[in-house]
């Protein structure tokens, strides 16, 4: 299992990579493994304002459907259209399988997220 050290993680198994005031968000390698084969991503409003911990969409896999939770508050500025090849989330969750980009409204919220060691402890890795 892959755990990039340059990311922040949530207890709901989302990750965020911040560059300037924009955070790229996706689901962790652990999450995609638990979900199984991803078949569809639903992000209904590509320009929505999201709140930390609020849902911004859902991810559908062969086994289940799960909500996607925002690790930070802000404005969705880009959605990755992975539905043409939803298995990209399984194959490359930290690269081409990213889901949304969020313009952060409160960068201090990043302080409440887990670093790689805390996330590994959460998932028992």
C-alpha cells in the first residue's frame, strides 16, 4: 500500500495535496482497496462551495457506494472527469485518479488533518 509523505489525510480516507491556495483531493490507496473496483464518481456541482467535513459527491464501486468528504473548506474549481476510465482511481489514486481541486478558504484547517504517520496508524499499516 502506498502512503505519500507529502499529503495530508482525513479519517474518512481522503487525501489532499496543497500547492499555494489550491488543494487537490482524492481517495487514498487504502480506501480504493476497501471499495474494490470503482465504476462511477458522482460530483454533482463542479463549482460548489464545500465545508470541511461536508460531502462533495459520492464514489460508486462494485461493492458499495460511499460519500466523498471535503478535507477543507473552499470553492471547487476543477473536477477530474475520471468516469471515462473510473479504474484510474484504483490504478493511480494519488496521481491521475485525483477527484477535485479546491481553492482553500481557510488554510489553517490543514492543521487538523493527519500526516502520513498518523494515517498509517489509523489504517494499521
